């Protein structure tokens, strides 16, 4: 296969970064196609920790071309900082980071609006990352947004920006009762930053379409997860972009029908940050222990993640909406020592049973999980590099998940580092 998308099947934080980084070894190009720095991928390579927010995870493979696709919303200050951080650690992104003309710019007023709205919502808050993602996508849809393309002509960019600042500051003050942003300072900073970013801006959609025609190996790196998708997720407790595999067409530039496979990433259990329904949530000491063991604190915001059992009903839903070819299971090692383990096989709502997402998105909040129990294991699986090397019960757990989900498990993560992964099938090599 030449074109492969990697998408989250849960509420984000499934460990996509590590799988993407592993697959990037076979890919010539890695493309991000949606979201912004609300995503954060943590990679541990030779004991060194890297957090990537905007730049595709392939950045660490020095020959990989990294594409920021048109479907993304990008905070230009955060992007520049990330490029500089790479440089400081000896990784140069010049000539191998391509930023789409069409990607939208996250401006400080978007961040201010995001945060002020959440504050106003109080208990009803969505629990956004506070990085201005929703307000930026709103401006894109209402055709007020500023794109990287606009940076090319400074005079016209400045004019549009000034109009936006004026309007947003009025809104911030009058409606959200929040502090307006300093427009003069922002314009001065952007005038400097613009020159530093111009060399990266290009027509990435043309580049990706040609690369597809040329048979190049391309990896599309999804951010967040299916349950955070603006259309298919647990609305309104979602992010503001499409996170499912079909978003690669609009946001990544690959023509429809040219995607060979979508690989779904699932944790061996489930987590979510922010508010919203979560049927298999574990409260109390066990949840706390898993959070510590799995270091389940947001890479972007540091917030503690909510913890739950693996949910096969949601996995089946994700498999359907993404047309998944297989699953990569991550963080199996974190479950070591927990006995028994539970797997959610479906839900009950009143007398009705469901083996996938119940119809009507609000139904999930009422869904009672149906569990089966499975024996755990005490031996650490970290050193296993084949399924046969896993502790017997860990292997049974993985096989049971594959059976319940109805797709093959292509990879299993057994530890934090890149090499702590069992690769059953690599989509680029099949
Ligand atoms: P936003 O994307 O900042 O607008 O946040 C909307 C919702 O998506 C909140 O519940 C966030 O916690 C969640 N969210 C956004 N990005 C991620 C992610 O990469 N991992 C996990 N949750 C995320």
C-alpha cells in the first residue's frame, strides 16, 4: 500500500504519534490534514522526549517530507517555536516542511474568545484546550479567516487583520466581558514572523496529488479521534474539525479514492479529556492508578485524563465510519497487574441492547455498558516483539479485542519507546 491514513478511534490521545513515527520510517511524506496545536503527540526516542503539536510526527525521520495540509488551523507563533525547538535539538526542517497556502491562521483573538467563552459557560464548559481552535474554524466557515496565503501580500493581510481585530475586540468586550487584545503589538509581531514563515508556504494539495500519482508512500496523520469528530463524535463535546479518515481528501489534498487504507489507533483501555459522555469510565482508585501508570495527563494542556475500560461498541462504530483496515493497539503494558480486566461488548439503554453507537448522539450519555471479564497478567510485556512473546493472558486479551471488533490487530504497543511495538502487519509493506 502507498497511501495510508492513521486515525484515532477513541477521544484522542490514543498514542498515534508513536505509530505514525514508526510508519514514517517507510513513508516518504507525512501529511497532517486537520486540527491544530490542540493535538500533541509525545514521542520517546532513545530516552529523549519530543512533543509535536503542529509539525507532523515524521519530522524526526530526517529524510521525511512533512506537510501541514490545508485542512489545518495553525497558530503561526506556535509553529515557529516548534521549528526552532527542532533546530535547537539538531533537527532542521528547512526544505522538508511544507505549509499549505490554504491552512488557516489561529490568531490571539481566537484564543481569547475560546477561553472567555469557556469561562462564561462555567459548569457547562466543553473543556476545550483553550488554543482557539473552534473560533478559528468558525472564521474559516464564515469566510472571515486569514490563511497562510494572505501572508504573502502584507498590505492586504494587514487590512483584513485590522478589520478582524476591531470586530473581535468589540465582541470580546461587549459580549464576553473579556480583555481585548493588543492589535498594534500583534501586527508588529506578525510583520516580523511573516518573513520567517514565507519560505515554508506552498501549494501542498498539488504536491500531495502529484506524489500520489507518482506512487510515493504517503502517511496521513490524523489528530484527535473519531469520538471528537465534529460530525461523528459526541457533539457538542467534540473538536471543531472532521477527524475521521475521509477528512484526508479535503484537508490533505489526496484525490478521493486514492487512499489505500486507514489504520485506527486504540488504546488497550480508553481515555478522554474534557466533558461529555464516557460509558466505560472508571472512577476511584483503579482509575487513578491507571492514570498514573499510563501517564495520562494531556500533552497539550497537562490536564488529567478520564480513564475507562476498552469499549468494543465504540471501536465498531469507529471501524464503520473510518472504513478501517485494521487496528493498532497501544499501551497494553499499562494494564499489567490489573485483575480481572473488563471489556465493554455493548450497551443497554432501558430494555434495548446495542453492539455499537446507539442512534441519536445523546443516547450515549444514557448507555449502560455491558462487560465481559477477562483474566489479567502480572508479567511485564515490554520486551515482547512478537505476539508469541506476550504473556499468555495479554495475548488472549488482544485476540479477544480483535474478535469483538472484527478487524485484525496490526500492531501492539508494549512500552513507551518507538521500538517497544509488536508489528504484526505494516500496511506499507503489505
Ligand atoms: P478544542 O479542540 O480545543 O476545541 O477542544 C474540544 C474538545 O476536544 C475538548 O474536550 C478537548 O479536550 C478535546 N481535544 C481536542 N484535541 C484533543 C486531543 O488531541 N486529545 C484529546 N482531546 C482533545
